[in-house]
């Protein structure tokens, strides 16, 4: 799920007429159907639906064609507040609020709304999940959710073309428990789950090789993919998958260069990648390098062009102009008012930011978990980490600290936020 960066509204038909304040100051934008529907979240966390409407206005009663066609794009407020993430499938959408509650709306023929029925519902309604959710993503006809315990929930159906193989689930069920999942992504009919150790699990259709199993065999249950290690991020296209490693390399499999492949292919880039993006619908992928160059490949690249092209877009999301945008979450520095109270002093505010994924800009990889942190706070509180962030991090979003004692390191990071010292044996920390 991509951290939202302000996009160029002029690249989308549905948004270009809204390219003025206050809409262009929206903290989240997700284009659902490029020609007709988008969702915006304003600075107060309120969710709006922008929908194309066509009217006919009487302009000349005496003319042979007295009516003139008028197309408008009007935002309408929906009944959700404090929204921090948005995603959508083929005909449904989901939102996540700051309290970890998921809302869904749209078509429901395969249970993708998770409301225990197969009845459509076009008003956002709460999905009954007993845990706080930190991340959401959608396949064409299903939804995945990652909870704060690093377990994965699922509802709907992974496939509308193989119903005999993939169950239709009408309410959220746990499908991955105890694997410390830190990242999830959905394609059209497949999904990827990444563990805190950088290991990858996949499930779903494999007709193009998109889940990486040999012989194009489907996976009804989550299957480990052993031929890739040290992954820090994974994204899915419609029938493809791409991952970013800790070394800044990108590998892709599935529909790639006008052919199907189950074997991950390394994408040739001119430097180290630091982020990656896909929308789960078509098979275009974008990435940004340490030098801020943006590359893309996939649907819009000529089938004769096997190498990524440099984009003139300013952000990874802008690459998807006039297409569905990737699922997005609130940027770490945005809209912290939903976390803080008016009575909090500075130290209390910093303490509340400890290990809060939705506001972080850095991941710290320990042996048995992943902590969410903030470069500025760590650099302010620790000379060692300040030097590491300034001189060695080089734009990456993850620090690998698996060489240190996990319990000691976690307590140390917590101390930097809270000034509270836990009663543990301190071993091997900077």
C-alpha cells in the first residue's frame, strides 16, 4: 500500500475539473474508475465520492437539437470520518479509519463486502472484524486486511473464473496466523503476503505465473515462495507480481514483456530502487530510485521494449494517469490530529507515535518483529541513529537490526520515544 503523495489532478479525467482549492489539498485520493468515480479525503479526514454525471440543458428551444449535453464531476460526502487508507476491487471499495475499523461498499455477488450476505450495498458499512486493522487491499472480488497482531483476514472470492477451486467467504476469516505478516498486496485474482523476515507467501490464480509456483499451478492456500529472500516490499498487478529487496533490486513475474513467466525476472535499473507501486488491476509497475528518477514498465510500454522507461511524472502515483490508482494510505506526516488530544504536551505526542505504522516513515527489522519509527525522532534522540540515517540509509525505508538482541533493541527504541526504561537485561545495542 502506497503512502499518498499529492498527485497531478490534470492526469485524470475524473479529477482535472477539481484542480483547485480545497480539493487539490486532499490528504488522500484514490481513482476507482478513471472515467467516472474517484474518492477523496479532505484535511479533516472526511471521505467524499466524486462521480461523473451527465445532464441535458435546454439551450435553444427552436433548434433541431435544443438540448446541450453537460458533464459534471461533483463530490458527495460519505458517512465515514478519520479515513487513513483506501482500496478498491472490480466493483467494490473499502476504507480504513484511524481506529483500525474497515468499511466496505459496492457490489457483493461474491461476498467481497464481508457483510455475511451476497447483497449489494452502496453505502459504506462497517465490516465486523474483532481486531484492529492496519492495512487493506482488494482483489477483483475479494478483500484482505492485515491486523495489528500481524495476522491476515480474508473475505469474498479470489476467483470468479474458478469457483469450484476457490471458496466464497461471506464474512472475514483468518487465513494467515503466527507468520508475522508485515505487508499485503492484491492482484486481480491473486495476493501476496510478506513476513517480517522478508519471506513471501502467495495465494490465488496462477494462469500467468503471477504467484510464482511452477507449471502455472494455482494455490488454494497460502504457499511459500522460496526462490526470493530479503524482500522489503511486494506489490501486485492484475496478473503479475513485483518485489523490492533490501539491496534495492526489483524482481517481477507473471505477465511480463508480453509473455507469462513463473520465474522472477530482475528488472534492469540504473540504480537502487527505494519504493515500488502497482494498482492490482493492470500490469504496470512504477519505481523510484535513490536519485529520485522514476521508472515504469508493463501495460503502457511497447511489447518490443523489454526495459523500463524513465517517466516524467513527479510521483509514483502520477505514473498511473487516467488509470485506476494503487491503494493508498495516509502519509506519515499528515493529519495527526486524530491521534493527539488538545492536552498532550510534546513528549506525550512523541510517546504516542511509538510503533504506529500509519504515521511512520521507517521500518526497523528485528529478529522476530518489525517496528515502525520516524527518522526525525530517532535522529533527534540518538547520535548513532542520526549518523546512520544521514550517511548510510540513503533513502531506504528499512533498517536491518537483526544482528542486535531483539528485546533490548525494542526497549531502546521505545525509550527514545517515551523516556521510560523497561526492566530488562540490556544487551548488544548501539
